[in-house]
């Protein structure tokens, strides 16, 4: 959980420390760094906003045309299972992908607007009291980073 040391000015560094940290997470878990895994991690670190698997695969394939679409999808699933990528489920079956907070150093949760589809980043500790209550009272382990809260944004109200 602690990747805080020396991360202050990471954004100014062109070598994408988030990529390095994600690769380190794979290596330290004894997992291979395939070309596809590297390409997907690099794309996730540089793409703006909250991309779908389709948008990610297009972006990966503009830089790495030899990586097949199905491989990108499979790689996303694998990296999510290994904890390097976070899958966020949005309303209406849509899914977006992030490098895990441990890699980016930017832990956060999401809300999505039911009207315009906009996705808003929220503080990572927002659901802590609810997570604790669910664990204590219902023996349920909530997974806050994987869900987006649904509602109506400021503009659409
Ligand atoms: Zn909206
Ligand atoms: Zn986000």
C-alpha cells in the first residue's frame, strides 16, 4: 500500500512512474511482462479520462498494431485479476479501466451521471464508514473502487 516515497513530482517525469510501479507490481508477484501487458499498462498510464476496453484497444493498436483486440481484452482481465488494473463498473453494463491506485498513487472512487454519462472522481475514503458497517453488520466485503455511484451531475440537475 505504501508507494509514497519520492512520488511528489512524478507527473513531470516523462518516463511515467506509474508504468514503472505497475511493472514492479507484476515482477514482484513473479508474473511475466509480455509485450501486450506492457503495451496495455503504458496506454492506461497515458490515456485521458475513463476509457472503455474498446477505446483502450483502439489506442493500444495505434501504437502496437500487432497486438490483437482480443489480446487487449484478455490482458485487461488478467491485469485486473493480478491487481495491477482496477475495473470500474458503471451504470448500464459499461466498464472503465484504471491502473490500480497502488501504481498511480492516486486512489479514488467514482460517481457517474445517469443523464450525460460523465464520470467524477471522488475521495478514496468516502465509503469507509459504509464499508465498515457492512462488514460488521452484514459480514459483507464491499469493494468501493470497483463500483461507481449513480446519480445526476451538477449540470444535468
Ligand atoms: Zn450529467
Ligand atoms: Zn477515475
